[in-house]
C-alpha cells in the first residue's frame, strides 16, 4: 500500500503490480486503496498454457506463496479444468535473480531436477509463474527444448498497459527507478539482467524511495 501511495504521489496514472505473489496477496486491496486508477495485476499464464497444450498436461513454476494462493487455485479451476496441472514451488529462484546468481552451475542441475519429472509426465507447457523467472530463461529453455514451451505473460501485460493508457501512449517516455533499499544494487543489476538499454531512458540513477522507510 505504501508503494502504491508513493507512485501516485510521483504522478503515476497506471500501475502494474509486477509480481504474481503480490497480485495474489494484495491486488484487491490495492485497487480499493486507489479507486479510479488503472491497476494491472500479473498472474500465471494458466489460461494460454491450457489452451495451447496438445498433451493435456501443463505445469506451473512459482514461489511457495503463489503455489499456496487461492488466486492460483481459482485460475486453474476457471481456465484449466480440462487439463492436468502440476504446480511446483521453486524455492529460492526469485532470490537467485535478485542476488544476480543467474549462471551458477548448481542452478542448472536444480532446474533439471524440477523439470525432468514434469517433462517425463508429458507437460508440454511450462508456465513461468513468477516475474523473476523470465531472467532464468537462458538456463531453462535448453532444458525444455523440443519438448515443452515456456509460457510468460509479459507481452500480454504490456499490451494491456498500452490499451489502458490510451491513444497517447508513445515509446518516448522516461524511466525513474526507485528502491526500498540499496538503489545502487538496482542500478548495477540492469546490465546483468539484460536491461542495460533502459539506462539511456532514465531521468537519473536509481534512488531510494525514502517515503516508504
């Protein structure tokens, strides 16, 4: 809630809750807090995965909190009742991204242990149920190559933002990055995460959102 109020104070007219766990836990309360402001939640791509599956079996990789959430259970009930759904908690994967341990050899082995039984069972759509997991694609894609597709909702979320923002949307916007702690780490993470191109769009270096402290 504090983050939402801070962003509104900065002039934001549309907010994306860019986290499956946060969406599951708080997007309803967030929308109540900010009535009239477009708020886009992010949820695992269960629906497109179920529609695309040819084997009738899909899997969802997510944080422990998301795997236990009522929202995920409801997504599966509404959109994937006709397929078998395996839900797998990937403990520590989000932290791995946040600490920039993306190419640790041990991770490939860990990821293979998660994916091998899902692929063996016939899952042909693997849902990335955490926005952090997009940055793990270079490790995950070779492990599922020619056997399954990784399903990410990033493009769908972007299209929804453009739709809600209206006709005035352009590609000439500027970028401001805030952190609740250690903004220098956020700044340094951009090139490591493949987001170095965003540096040219920043109004200034990432800074601390002191109003949240």
